C-alpha cells in the first residue's frame, strides 16, 4: 500500500512539473558569481527547491533518530553500569561485614568506577578509612560523593562527624550549617553543633543552640533529658560569665540552672564560690550549708572547711560543726568529717567522741577505721591502732577522703562538677558516702533506735 502511495505521489509531482514546464517555457538567469550564471526554467527552480527541502527534512529526521539512538545507547550503558556498580557494592558490603576491609574497599572503588554517582560506596569507603583512623581520607571520599549529591544528609552528617573527630571544628560547623539550611529544626544537627561549641568553649553559642533543642523537644521523650542538658550548658555559660567578671549575671544564670534541675549540685557549689570571691563569707557559708543539708554531699562542708582554715579560723569551723551536729545528730557523714578535723587539730578526745558515736551505730567504712587508727596512735594505743589500720586496707595512708564518680567509679582527691575521667556531670560524692556510710533518720526510726546526744558537754567550751 505504501509502495503504491509513493508511486502515486511521484507521478503527481512529475505531472505537475510537465504541466508547469508547458505553461512557463521562459528561462531565469541565476548568477552564481560575477562571471558565472545559470539559466533555469521556473519549474526546474521549484523542483530543485522542493527536492532540497525534502533532503533537509530527511537529514533532520536522520539526525533526530541518531540522537535518540545515541541517548538510548548511553542510557542502556548507564543502567548496566548502575547494575554492575550495585552488584560490586553488595559484594563489598558482605566483605565489610566479615571484616575484610581491604577487599571491601577494592570492591567499593570498583563500584564507583562503574558508576561514580552511586553515593553508597562513598559512605562505606569513608567508614573503612575512619575505622583505620584515617579521617582525612574519609573526608576526601565524602567530599567526592558530595559533588554528586550535595544535599545528601547521610554524607553531610558523616562529613561533620569525621571533621569533628579530626579536630576540624570549623569544617564540621560549616557542614552542619549546611544541614540546618535545609531544615532549621533538625535536632540531630543542632545537637552536634552544640557539641562543637562545647568543645570550643563557646558557651554562649552552646546555650543558644541548646535552648532551641529543648524547645523543639517539648512533648517528646527527650524533653526531660534536654532540660538537664540545658542546665549543664547554662551552668558552663554562667561560669564563663563569672570568669569574665560579670558575677551578677552569673548568679542569675546559676539560680536559673537550679530551676531547670534542682538536683544540680555544681550550681549550688558555685553560688557559694562566687559569694566567697566577692568577700561575702557568710553568704558563701549559707549557700554551702544549705547545699549540704539538701543533698548531703560532703563537698559542701569541705568547701566550708577550706574557707575557714585558709583564713586561720579553726575555732569558727569547730563551732560550725558543733552546730551542724546538734541540728543533725544522726548525720554520720558530718560526724566523720568533724572527727577528722578534730584529729587534724589534735583535739583527740573530741575526735574520739565523734568517731566512737559512728562506730557504735555499726556503720563502718575503711576511712572510719583509718581515722580510728590515727586516733589510737595519738592516744598511744598502738596495738589497737594496728588493728584498725588492718581494717582500713585500701583507704590510703592520709586523712584525705577521696571523691568517687558514680558513673565510672574513678577516685579523685578533690570534688569536680564534671568527672575528669568519663566527662559526666554531677556524679561526684565522697567515697564514704558512696559506700553507704550515712544512715538516714527514717531507717533509724524503722529500727527503733534513738538518736544520741551530739556530745555538747565536751565540746561546749570550744570557742
């Protein structure tokens, strides 16, 4: 059918050409140059134009078909490359899981050769470099992947993580800002940015970010924990303000910390420290004494000891302990530290009274035995002293009672708001307390015991 249609069209064209040639016998001169011309009839010119148009249409159609064929060939090749890349990637994952990192890296590199825009091999290669501690290579690999997908969150998060570990805080911050430009409420990115500010001691910036995280966490299971984190970061910001001399603002921030987390002992401690720096010893003592009565942490009474002993006012310190023991006769921790102070001041009988009271209530620790040994030495009862020192194994040879972190159980000679070992906050207490030294009033009442006298008669004359 198409063949006959073609013949019909061709015959029609010839007929029209003959008809036009009969009606238009005149010739037209076409000048091709200054000395060259060509004479053609009008029908020939029309036929030439028609055939030229047909030829151009055929060439255009041929080019379109050629482009389409080339595009299909390229897409087919790309699909095969993607398939081969995925195949090599999955084989690489199998070796990665088995711990064959070198073979896995070889396969991941092969996957990228087949299809460089495949993001997954870049991520795995970066993990292998990071596992080997080669964070700079991990960053290079991730940056190559970023060229193909600059908004890929997994690439960006790993890039910020490796930059942070390597110590490139500015680089990590830049990547996280990129993530936040895509979503200002990405809490994971905000947390990592806060960690960068904490690492760089940029406490005001860290606090600003943590306020945002806490606000975004309302109504979620993370909210209580974020309030505690906000208290910790705000505490560090307050300490920075204090170091810069803005103590009034620092005190306000510390009081705000206690509203967020009433059990944050370092804030109570630092309020007293700031009062002492301002020369207001009474307010410092009141703050520490209130903190001790609220939490029972011996660090508070040690602060009071340090203050009075530094000012060479041991009698004021003794009177403080007398009053404290009178107010809290069942507070064995206060009695332990009072007895230790009495030994330090060579008040042997007063030390005996406090330590014997503790011993009579059956709550002993290695540190109590150590103090009892020192007491017997001063009373020249050497056999009893030797026996107590045997019981005090592990307590050390000084009167220093260390602090212990409740998280990692490391011991330290001084109180710290943050554990130097595990970096946890608000975990330090005296080791005597951690060994369940203190006996609460409620437990005493439950057992039917009656509180004993704090020994006013012997100590009343000390001024």
